[in-house]
């Protein structure tokens, strides 16, 4: 019978893999590759994800790499924008692209109503347009609509998004900068890498997932990646993995050499960003998420969570004026003390401004109202 890992043991192991049990001395590219990317559909909140994980992290450590193309924000895992090293994005995208294709076919593909050969022609034309100059999807759709009048422009633009590897170009995503969500092809953005990075084998992706999120079930890996039928991949890898069970009896797979610190390892408070990997990497999120972590449903947003002793204990938001930055905290199950971590985050987000930490009762909705 496999050894049973209780909830706290899973919590501590996952925090360690996510570099949240202790901050790491890894470089930004090393950390981003270890994590198999950071979810980054918001332009800037993922910087807080790196601040939480790396010692001495400053925004320019990532922003400069994004500007020169060593990091990219691209639609990869679950067809959502992730921050990855460019090599990882190029390697992972061919493997997980099927997820976006599946979503497109069930929605935009039906609206477009073109046979496969003509979809291929649309994508080729879109690739040519984006290689000339980065464009938003609205601009791309308009250009494609000029060649295929009467066709759904958004559906054509999204076809290019899912069948071609695109990157969202700076200045969008650069620290302290803003810009429209313009895309170009990965080959146009990094021509020196064009055709040089082979697709990642699915077995390698699974092992990398376990290194960053394990111990985990097959269903966890499928939820994280968006891929299906991974059970057979785990079976092929089983001889080189260790197998545990959770308290419900489900098989948990892991890398033999991966850290599993134990349930009593200390876990300092952390203020996660809104789309933090830790909250999106498993089908069963109870290793981190508590029952009271609710109240934001239906608001078309993800909350920024507070971890205390490794588990969700509240929400936070920052409001900034010219003179003052205020970090608002909404505890879930009684008072919490995250003052030291909150002060550090304020200094990271708004250096030189006056800082204030305020607490409100009433959960996420009260926090949104108070910090508006």
C-alpha cells in the first residue's frame, strides 16, 4: 500500500516546489523554467508572484528580459497567457496548442464556417500580417476581413491565435509601462530561435509539472495543462516515479528526488497575486484552499489571496494615489498578522510613497468596495 500524505504534507510539498515555503536564490529565468511558467494574462500582477518567490527580486530583473525577448508572454497552458522563457514557450506550445484548437472549434470555428483548407489560408495570411508588424486581434481581424469579406473577423483572428505561436509584445507587460495587447509571431519576435527548438515530449512536461506542483494526481496534471488522456503517460513514467496516496485514497505521483518537507515545516505568510499558479495548478485545490475562501464568484475576476500557515486566510488589494499606497486586507476566519510581508510588498509596489495597511471585515466584496 502506498504511503498516505495528509493535507498538510501535500501543502508543504507544494509550497516548497512553488518556491513559496522559502524564497529562492534562483535567477528569474531559472525560476520561471522551474515553475513551467507563471500565469500572466494581467500585464503586471505576475511581478508580485516573482517577488513572493525570489530573494532580492526587483521588477527590472524580469522587465528587462521581457523587453529583450528572453522572456515572453504567450498563450500556452490552458490556452491562457503565461510568462515563460522563450525556449520553453516554443517547446511547450506545440504540445498544448490542441487545447486552444479544441476551444476554437467549438466556438469561433462554428461561427467562421470555413473548410480546413481555407482556415489554413486564413492562418497563413494572419502569420504574414503579424510578421510585418504587431497588431491587436481587432486590427488583425479587420485586415483579414478585407480579404475574406463577410466572414467573422474575430473568429479569423482567433484562428491565427490558436494555430500559430504568438507572443504579446512590449511595452505591454513591462513594469511601469502600458500598451495595447498587440501580438506578433514567435518566429518574427525571435528569428534567431526560429526552427531551432523542438517540441517538448509530453513525458517531459509531466515530469516538469510534478517538479513544480507535485505530488499530484493524473487529474491534477490534466487540469493544469488542459491536456487529456494523461493516465497512459503516467503509467509509462510510473517505474521512474514514487507513488503516494492522499487521504481519499487517490494515487499521487511524484519525482523521487523532489522535496517533501513534512507537515510541520514552517510556512511564512505570503500575499499571492490574483492568478497565482499555486491556486490554479490542481483539480483538487484543498491542499491550499480553505472552505471559507469564497465570495468572489460571479465578479469576473480572481482574488489576490493571503496565505497564513500555508493556507488561504484572506484577500488583499492595493489602492494607490499620488501620495499614498494602501494595502487592504480582508481576513476570512479571524484576525491575521501579515504586517511584515504587507510592508515589504508595499515597498515593492510603490517605493517612495506613503504606506498604510488597513483591514476590513466582510470578505472579498467588502474589500473591493473599501479599496475602490
